[in-house]
């Protein structure tokens, strides 16, 4: 039987689990996530992918290996940037410059928000349940982004851990993912 936990309980549990991983484990598991993403979606030249820039100190998925793969295969890369308390999608290039924002997150210096249809949005999360409900850091940025930015083909979560608990406090405005990729599984919702 699955446990039913609140977002705050799951946030604390999965932050601790992720922080217990070594850097080598993070890199190994991140490589498995990339392989599963390619296996499932086989992205092609000129497709558009929005991917988060990892916060290394939080042991987030090493998304740089995804970005390197995308550039190598001529896939257009977009990353989130916070403007006016909202996420916008900014295209980056191999020579793009970055800065650290007030949240301690790396962002492109460019303020040119894109309004293109995105093939994939690779979403950060701490946990995702078996129904596609995600637990992030609790600010609601991605729910708002998905609600307002309707030009998203696939919302994909990347997580080191498979779903095992039920989120007891899912809200009406929470936006479900279409797919969850773990190192061992791909779940379609």
C-alpha cells in the first residue's frame, strides 16, 4: 500500500534522498535519464526543448549533459528565466552568457523571451507521483508557466526516484506532467 503524504512532507523526504547521493551517483543517474529521454522521444534537429539549469548544490539532475547533446544534434535549447515573478523561456546558444539570479539560479543574461511552440519542457522536481502530479520547491513557477504558456507539446519530469507515495494535497491549479523519466522507467500519464 502506498503512503499518502503532503507536498511538504514529500519535499523534505526527497530533498534528503537527493542530498544523500554522491556527485558520481548524480552524474551516473543523469546519464541514464538522458538515455531514457532519447529512447522515448528521439529529439531531432530544430526541435525546441526548454530545460532547466541545474542547481548543483541541491544535487539536481545534471542537465548540462542534455544541453551538450542538444547543441551537438542541432536541437534548439531554451531555458527558464524569472521575469516579473514569472518564468519566461529564453533561447540559448553555445556562446550564451549567464549570471546568477537572486534565487541563486543560473540564468541567461539575455532578456529576450521566446514565444515559440516548445516540443518538450524538461521540468525540475523533487517528486512526481504515479498520476503525473509533481512536487517542486513550492513557489508554483512551473504551474503558472504551464497554465499561461500553452505552446508546450510535452511536459516531462526528470527524477532520480520512481513514484511510490501519493500526494495528498494536489490542488486544482497544479498542472500534471505528460511523462516522468527516471533512470529505470518511463511513465506516460
